[in-house]
């Protein structure tokens, strides 16, 4: 069926669109490859799934550690909002055409009803859109568990940026959208109607099969054009043609600097897959068994996008950090006894919400007692008592301390850590009436990123 095509797009294209426990001894040998050859390295190739579902994010933390160790990160796309915006024209029908002109009256009315049912929006806003891009909306209702704020690719790319890596795309958004738009309008219209019908039903077992195949690294059966329901010529453009482009561009990048490349998992296997194509270009690719224990998500969730897309990213090269704020913060320096300190803060005078990053230069790597002491002394200044829910976790040898205090007037969260010779303390205070206050606090605490 044609709807299988749109299901596979979640594996093959990065489109604008509760972690299940798995045995730790489950090893996947088709997702992670070490690359060695004529360039600096080692480099890495990873098969991702373009989905905002935690079910697909169950792999081992080694993936993130290898991102930390390389110089650059390559995704299918550079998820630059400007580039994505510039590519939007590729989603439109040719001049003079609208959905009601390329579809039957019956099908058009059906899509209009289903669009209003699922989004509350009128089809008038989508009349210029090519049918296949509207089909992606309905297919997403059927197959995606949207429990992450961004697809896996975006999370991995943001993680790389958090460690100061240069990021780039192996394709442009315009190239990807042009590939999808190469389907005939008749085929696109059929796909749109079928996807809308399927959106009314419960996800079929094939969706679970795709996730299970991804977990186990058994992907080649899904590359059969007959099974996918794709017209053979379109299959060659969507898969094989793009494999050639990505392998060529990745080959060039690997010869210059070490790189971690994350592309859709179905681009890796087979005689025309990226793994085989890189080997033909003289690279040695070794499959690395990857445990499926969920440990990567525990670390990566700190690097998810802020709760609102318009948050501001403050950064200081001299301190080597970047921190998300709801708006541009005020920066000021002060003394803490004989040591120097700096505070970046934003406070909304009308609502009383406060977001602050305090930095204390200890001079030498601070002991655990200093990390804890500075955190607690700052909270006293914020008028916080009755500290609750202290937790600790580690990442790359970094110790985190966390305090929360659900005060009557201000709900407070704080986190302290040491990086190099400095102690970084984040404090967020939100009145009870603030919308999504826990999400906002989590977004701020996750929003502190460091370079190498």
C-alpha cells in the first residue's frame, strides 16, 4: 500500500513534521560503524531514526561519547531555521494549482474534514501545499509517539553543538523536499487520502515491526521497493540517489577532519547503501556492537530544545559555555570573598519569574564541598528553605547537585556543577501561576552547554 511509503519516510527524510525498557544485553550491529582510512580519525557513522519518539532513543551512551570525541558532526541536514524557511517554496504546488484542482471533489472534502478534526485548522491555509507534504501530517498521527520536543537527529545535532562541534548537513532542505516533490501529483493525492484514512485507525503492527527492526539492526528487508509500495523510479531517487550524494559529501568531509555522521538508518545497509559506498572509496568501516539499554537518552535529554522556540542563547567565549534564557539576560560581575564571580540573569518584573546563571572562579578544580556550599549559599540569598529532592548524576566525570523547593510563593529549582576551575549554578524561580512552570524550569536547567 502507498501508505507504507510515508511510513518509511520517517527513516529516510528529516521532515519538519516513555522509553521502553530493553534488555541491556541486546546488541545491535547495524547502527554504529567506526570509520578509518585516508583522513584523520577515527570517525563514526550512525543510523538514526527521524522520529520524536523515545522508543527509538534506547541505544547506549557510547553514541554520545563518540560525538564528544570528534571534531565535526554531520547530519542529513543542517537544521538551520533559515535554510529550512528558504526551502518551504519546494512544498508548494506549481503556480495556478491548488489542492482542490488536483484532487477529486470527494477526496478534497474528506481531507478538509480530517484536517479540521486533527488540527482545528481550515484547509484554506494548505491549499497551495503539495499533497505529499500534507500526507506527512496524517501519517505522523498514525505512527509517531511525539514524546520528545524534537526528532532524534535534532537532539544529536544539538548535543554536538553543546560540545562545541562544527555541524553541517550532507543535504540541503531544498534537495530533500525536491526529492519528495518528484512524485506525480496523482500518486501524491492517492497517498494523502490513504494516510488520512489510516490516521483514524490504531497504528498497525508494521509500525512496531519498524521499531523492532531498528532496535535489532535488521533493516534490509524494509529496503525492498515492492514491500515499501514505492514506484521503482521514485525508490531509486529517494534512497539510492541520495545515498550516492551523502557518501560523496561525507567522503570529502572525512578527509579533512574527524566526524560523527548521523543519517537515516535505512541509508546504511545494502549494496547501494552508504556503508558499501564508503568502502568503495577506500574507507574501512567496522560494525560496533551497540547495547540497547537506554543510557544515551538519560544524558541527551539535557540537550533538548528549550520549551519555547524563541528562547535566547547567551554565550561567552571566555567562559566556554552557552545558556538558554527566555530573553536576553543581564550580565554583571561581583566578588565572592577573595574570588571573582559573574551572574547572568533574566527577571520578568510583571510575573516575577527569574532565571539566573552564577559562575564562581575557584582558581583550581573545586572540591565537592565547594560545589555544594556555593549552591546552598546562593539559595539562601534567594530566600529558599525547605530544600527537597536532592539528586546527583554524572556526565563525563562532572558532578551535578540539584535542589528543589516548592515554596508557597515561588517554586524554585537549582543545579550546581563544576567545569574546570569554575562552579556553575543555575537557579530558576517561578510563581505558581506561570504556565508550564516545570517544563520551563527543566528547559533552563537543560540549557547549559559547554564546549570541549
